[in-house]
C-alpha cells in the first residue's frame, strides 16, 4: 500500500472492481481498491448471477447491454473463467395487460437498436423450456443475450484485469475514517495506516451507509433480504441435451435458471423485509441470513405450480442474503454536491447486470468531467436531503422491492413516502377535487375530479381522459389556474452576477424587467438545462426550471460558481400560481393597480406587482401557449393568493387545472420538456434549442462544441411534431418510428391534443424522415399506427395568443 493514490475505491464487490477496472482502462493507473475482508464478501458472493435485458429506463437498459458485452471481454483480458452461460432468457406474461406491456417493451428495444429480442408464444416457450407449465401464459419476450455467470469468478476477472492495467487491490484492511483535507484530497484512515487520495469512491455495498457517514452523508439506501433456493439434480433436467433459458415469471414473482442439473428459483416476495437499515455489521462477510420459507409461502406456491418438477425436488440449499436498494431500485452514482472529490457507486442491487455500465460511467465522469451516456436515472442528484429520512427510505425501498415484478402503469400513483411536501393551498385544492402526483417529494395536482372518482391504472387512455379534456378546453376558452409551487427557483445576486450568468447560460441575457428562455450547455455542447432567466432590474436574477432537478442543477451551479456571485435555492420559500387563457389579463386587472396592458406588460416581461393584498413577482409567460402570467409569492401566502384569484375570476368561469392538461396543451404548441425532448444526451441543434443561443457571445460554457455542431450544418436528426392515428392509446415515449420499414427515430413524448382533437407526439427523427408531410408508422402499446410529420405548433402556429 502506497502513501498516495489518485483514487481509492472503497469496497471489493462487483461494482467496486468494475470502477477500479474502468479507471485503469481509461488512463488512471495510480488507483487502489481497499476491501475490509476479501473480494466478493458482502452481496457479490451469494448473488444468483443472472443477467437480463429488460429495464424500464432505456438509458439504463443500454448500460446493461454494455455490461453483458463487457463480461466476455474481461474474461479474455484477465484469463479468469467467469462461468458465462448465455442461455437466453424469457419474461413470460399471464395477464393481458402484462402481455401488452411486453409487446410495448419489445418496440422500445427496437428503438434502442437491440435486435436480438423477440416476442414468442406459449408453444415456443414450452419448446425452449419444457419443464415450464404454460397454463395461462399468453406469451413472452425472448432475449438471446440473457443468462448467468459465476459471481465470484466475475469479480476476480474484473480485479485481475484491473491489476494488469496497473491498479492495486488491498484486502483485509477496513477503512476506519475519512478526513477531508484543505486541498480537497482525502486522508483515508485504514487499519494498516493512512493513505492520501485525490478522489474517494464509495462502492461500499452493504456498508455504503457507514462509508457515506464518514463523509457526513446519509445515503438513501437500505439492505433488504432476498431468497432463492437451489435444488438437487432433477431427472427432467438430466434428460435434456441443452441448458434451460433463464425464466422470469412476472405474475408469479419468481425467476428461474438452471444450476448444474438442478434449478435455482429466486423470489421477490410481497412481504418484504429490511435488514440492518443502518448498514451491515463490520464483521459480517461471507455469511447468510436464516431462511424464512413461511414468509414467502405464497410466492413459493406459484413457483412450484409453474415448475411442477419442483414439487418432488430435494432442496440442496437455501440462500437468504442481503442486497442494497435505493428508493426507486436504480443505482446511486456520481459526485456528491458540496463534498469535493467524493463519488458514490452504491445501491446497485443488480450489480452483475449493471456493474459494468456503472463502472464505465463513473470512471468517465471522474476522468473527463461527464459520462458518455445520459445517466440521470442513476445519478445521486436525483434525490435531495428529504430522501435521507429513515422512514422515507423504509417505505420507498420496501415498495420497490415488493413491486419488483408487479405491473406498473404510467398513470399509477404509488403511496410510499407520501405525502412529504405540500404547498400552502394543498388542503384547499384537495377539497376542490385535486388528484395528486408527486415531483421530488412535492405533491402536485394532476387534475380536478368530482367526489368519489378513482382513476384506473392503464397503459391506454384512462377514465380521467375526459376530465383532462374539459380542463384543456376551459383554458383555451376562458381562464385556468394552476399551482406552480413545484417549479424550481434560484436567486442569483452579487456584483458579478451578470457576468457569471452570461458565461453559464448560452442565451443573451434579458434586459431589466424582462425574462428569456435560457439553454444551458455542458462542456461537451450538449444540453444541461432548458431554463428561464429573469432580470428583476434590482440587481437580482432568477433562474427557473424543473423542480425535480434542484439538486442536479445546484451541483452544476456550485461547480461553476465564481467570486462575487451568490446563489440561493428559493424553491421552497417562493411558490405561486399561474393564470392561463384569454381572460387572464381581465382577471389580473381586477386585483392590481399596476398597468398590465399589452403595451406596458408585454410577453416575457417581469416585475414586482401588488396582487390584492400581496406583493408578488409576476412574469408574463405561459407553458400552454395562451396569454398567461406566473405569479410568485411567499410560501405562507400561497393559500391567500389562490383565494384572491379564484374569487376575482368567479364570473369569468375560472377553474383550476392540473399537469395532465398542461402536458396536453404544451404538445399542441410543440413545447418540449426536460427528460423527454431535452436531455443531457441531446444537442441544441437537433432539439432546435439552438435558436435561443447567442453564438456571437465571447464565451459561455459549451460554446466551442456548440459552434462545431453549428458549422457542420443541419444535424443528423431533428425534433419534430407528429400526428398519430391513435384510437384508445397515445404515445408516451421511446416508441420506434418507422419510415418505409426503416427505423428512422423514436418518440420522445406524446399525448392527446384535446382542443385540436388529435393524438400528438414529439419525436427525434433522422433528416430524411423529418420533412413536413412525411408518412411514417409507429407502435403505440405495441400496436402499429400510422403517423405523419406536421408543422410545429398545431395550435396558434404564429404564437399570437401569447403576445396579445
């Protein structure tokens, strides 16, 4: 063990050795991994070792595909046998909704360019897996590149490959303490002495909590128990001349693979159980938890029914081991805001499937400043301080585990960890019929429904479809009111605020009393935000954006902060409501002595304004493409502002609406949103955000890369608007788009345009298919539908309603 390393990885499971391997592979050879016991001790040694293609997040599915490809490369490079069995795998469906979901998932794989996945029927399933009882099975999704590996062999393969590239591995040496030095480096205090590391990576697995607390962090992870059993040899398998495919029985909560001449049956039980929520004991290692068959009896019965040969099988061993889960089941990866040179790679419950992608992305991040892929779905910054609450972790991790194989729907609202944050007028909106969703812990109204109404989960148009439609028409014809507490707001001040914003944002800065749409770019020229910047004219500025990106954006802002600039996240202190619709000005005039005429208060103007008894900040802009105003007040004034606006607009027919209507209306205007049309994987030109960029500015973050893209001319793909010949379902995102039987791109988001009476979608298409009028096809919930490119903004294409 040396006295100094460029990076120290803490934890010798599959994730830790993958991070170490990728750091060395990408050029950082002065790196070490420190493990308190031996490699694999923790979760890795007892993992079932299966790898699957499916993931609800296409970006993470892509990283899983990378991991599967990497495994054989690491085996060859290291010379260590990993025991790979590429058996193929089948996810089977025995409920009509699940079969629809699998058919839709198949199309998403086509979007991703994965062509070794196929839909198969019960007969083909029985042929591939003759021990499977196919009663009730409607079909399955077969993936060629699924199977299982030897977990210990795989960890040692990563480790040997890393050492061949110059990395060091130190076992039997527990990290005792981490001390942050003034220069940003770390004193890593171990049982065998102290080393200095420029960077520290928490790949602690079951001990990630403790390693986090060494740096003053309480990470949102918890270990949970997980069972599988392994049988003695079975005659039915001994008689086969081939290995069985891996099977996931989605309605049975089980997964199965062959283990020598027996079976391994794993269970995601509904009756979940946490284990040592504050982290595993330090002396825990290559051990197991006492099995509890009674707790998993219902799922076992389903498994034994699906595989009748189990009913007479002898059980060779039970495995009840602990794995670490995050609230949404995805890994926690990346730099931690406010803790320099501290990185996390934990909560990776599917380590042998996702570990390669996690290691690659984190190593790229550490060395190059950004990962190649869009990894927001596993970025630690998707959570804020609220997620460190022990009860929140208990509820959300338990909910995820119990629902691991439970059917989920896009319109489904889950209860764990809720309600957590509510705006001041929440109870009044609730009494008025609000039905709630959640954004980063904040309750947000989706729509307003009559008493007793319950929305039914579905992959198609729900029974709330007409309710949302009425809200849309009300806004277009009169005036609507929507809670905007769940918008992010950042206040920027100080003598160098203007200069800092001018460098951070790619747009020209607005004059005093004006606002402007503000793209923000990474150094690679790709998008980092679709924001709005306000110049209040008194030396203070606001940046506004998506509420759920608060930690992510604050990490970015603080990483680029300069002298003479102050930034505050005021999102919880400042809230508000937005007025939308042609009667908005008439209503606002009744509550203020200020001049809000079009001449005095034009589109994209902003200023302080008295509204009733409240002193507010108002911006004239609208996400729905109508005359509108965003009215911001203090958090303790939220309920008062709502009452003022509703009372003043009573005779104008004012009604509240939710984010379901807002989504439908923004599609009618071809307005993109973050995580759909705009992500850190996309460039300004292909998303048409380049029209807001001031290329003539002397300097801004990402300028050189954006200029290179501009000089190339038209990008290879473009964001367009589609009209879809849908009937009972609309696009939701990642559906493939076909042009003359060729994959031409994919849908970024979709829905129904209630006021124009058309199913709409936005899509990223290659240039040959992006011309207006091009006839296309897509698949909505797995069903082929005709579609065509239409001009942007099918409602009010000239934008006159916004500006008059």
